């Protein structure tokens, strides 16, 4: 999770910008606040969620679940314990605003039995999956099939993909021409 110190310069600039105006500044775009943690019971994630829900009640919260020390080839996928911890963290903090669950694309492909549980978190009426991959990996046909199934299980209008576009679209189009609906 980013520390407050890394944001001090931006916050100082914002304070000067606001102080220098005679009228209030309003954002005309949706606010998306992101944090990632390896420990859902960590006090820092609770503090982040509390600050967001109190100060930015209309913002989308994006919480990433990291696997500390997990290697591809060992236990692949987001296990039920981690998904339950995520749900419990949001419930414990009385989150009711929109939440986007940030997950690695390849890890999500092996989580068909666990990630759909994030569709139904007590108190949250709008949730989505934000699946990302920074590298231009080649995916097996099983992985592509699983990604497609997960998108359909969670809901096409509830999934964001952040991947190298050409590679993923090419691979998905060779597997199934109607895989993605880019809505939202």
C-alpha cells in the first residue's frame, strides 16, 4: 500500500490550488481509490477503508488481494480463505459503496470456484472484478476458457480488463468470438 509520505507533494499542491481559488473545486469524474495488501486483517487496510468511506463515500474502492510468496505452479488461484477474508474485511468496515476487486488475470483464471463469491458481499450493492496483467503472457486454451467462464459468471458488465489489449483480444477471439462486452 502506498504510504502517506509518497502522496505528500500531491496533497500539498492540492491544498495550495484550493486555497488560491475563490470557489470550491469539484471533480467531474469518478474517483477510484486503490490499495493492495497481503494481509486482509492488517490495520492499514482497515484505516484505508475507513478514510475512504468517511471522506469519499461515492468513490469506487479497489482492493487488491496479494498472495505473499505464492509461486505459479504451487497453489494457483485465490483460495476460499483469502476471498472470505476480503468479504469479512469489507463487512467489518461497513462498506456500502461500489467495490472493484483487483485480481491478477492468470491467478483469476484458476479461481472459478472462489471469486464469484465476491459478487455477494453483505451491504455492497455494486461490485466488479478488475483483472490485470502487466506482461504479454501467452495463455493456454484452458486459461482462456476459464477467463471467459469467470467473466460470464461474474457478469460481463461487472468486469474490467487491464491487459496488453492486442494480445488478449487476439487470443480470446481465437477461442470465442463473443467473449467480452466492454461496458461500464
